[in-house]
């Protein structure tokens, strides 16, 4: 059987979060290493849309977690915990989080998705003006930079496209200047519009 067939059998062809029976899709719970049924859930498009776009979350829709959080399926428990954590500013979600029990392995998996990490703990990359940078952004150098080991100076005003972020160091980004991939301090760049 395929993963989708396994999930339909496990869930009786209903969304494993809200029990809707229309427009069901397989959702791989990030971070996943494979697409087997134990790392996926079957969900409706409404749940999928709200999981993927935090701006479209309808808090009342997620009252369904009051039932689905008691599932014996770890993948369902993980998504219930993540959504309750995302909505933890609501009193009723905090009450549910207080009574939800996840074993250590399942809780570690749930926390690996980034939900439950406070805003202070998230590494933010800010340019010289305080604008947040993301991978793939374009920036402009605001100062001449001597590139050590490459024997050239990156001139002020140089555009650096498609930057990448250096993991766990909010002061460094990487980008290609004069055909060379270099590390640049975020305080020396300005985000391009």
C-alpha cells in the first residue's frame, strides 16, 4: 500500500486534525527524513492552509484539537502540540497544552518544527537599518570592503543578489561578489527593495 492508502485506512478517510472528509491531502510533518505514514498525517485543505500561512489562522477552527490531541498517533500529537503552541496566547489553548502529555521522543519531534521557540530565541538577520534579511534577498554594500584572501575590494553600492544566511550567526551572510562567494557582516549591507 502507498503512504496515502495507509493514511486513509488509519484515519478512516477523515482529516486527522479536524475530522473533515473533503479535500484530503498527505502532509509530511517537518522535519521529515522519509515520507512513510508514521511521519505524515492526512489533513484537509483548510488545516493545511492555516498550518502553512500563519496570517490565515482561524483560532476557532482549531478547537478541534481538543479531540485530536488525544490521538494515539505520534504524528497527530506533534501537529496538535505545534498548533496549540502557535495559538498559546488563547486561554483555551494554554489549558489544552497544560494537560497534553507527549513522551520525550514525540516532544523532541514537535519542538523540532520551530513552534514553541520564543521570538527572543529565533536568530534574526538584520541589515544596517534594522530590516530583517531572509535567504534569497538582495542587498547593497554600504561601505567598501576589503576581501581577505581574494585580493580585491568590494565597492560601496555593489549589489549582492540571492544571499544565504550563515547558520546560528545573525551577523554574517554569504553572497557572490566579483564571482567569489564571500562572508559579509550584516552591518555593512542594506536590504534592496
